[in-house]
């Protein structure tokens, strides 16, 4: 879905997807599924956003390297 973007929009979309979507799932979906309470957000959420933004960038690099995304 994000591979339809090109240029800087491609990179930014993957970084934002990693920085926003993944931590939200990790903090608000996973704990209730495990029967736990939502953990305190600050400063864990900020650290999680930075780490998961790196995952988003890595995913974009791998997809670009495998030819799964259009060249910019």
C-alpha cells in the first residue's frame, strides 16, 4: 500500500507508519490481548516511536532493494 508513493513521500510514509502504527498497537492492542493493563506511556512511547521509525525505514530499504517499490 505504501509502495505506491515515490521519492521523499515513499520514505516518509514508511518512517511514519513505523513510528505511529507500531507503537499504538504495542501499547493499546497487545496488553489487553494478554490480559494486562496499558503501560505508562511517557517516556516509553517516545522511545518506541524512535525505534519503530527505524523499523519502518529498514522495511522501505529492503523493499527498495528487492524491487518491491518504484524507483524515485
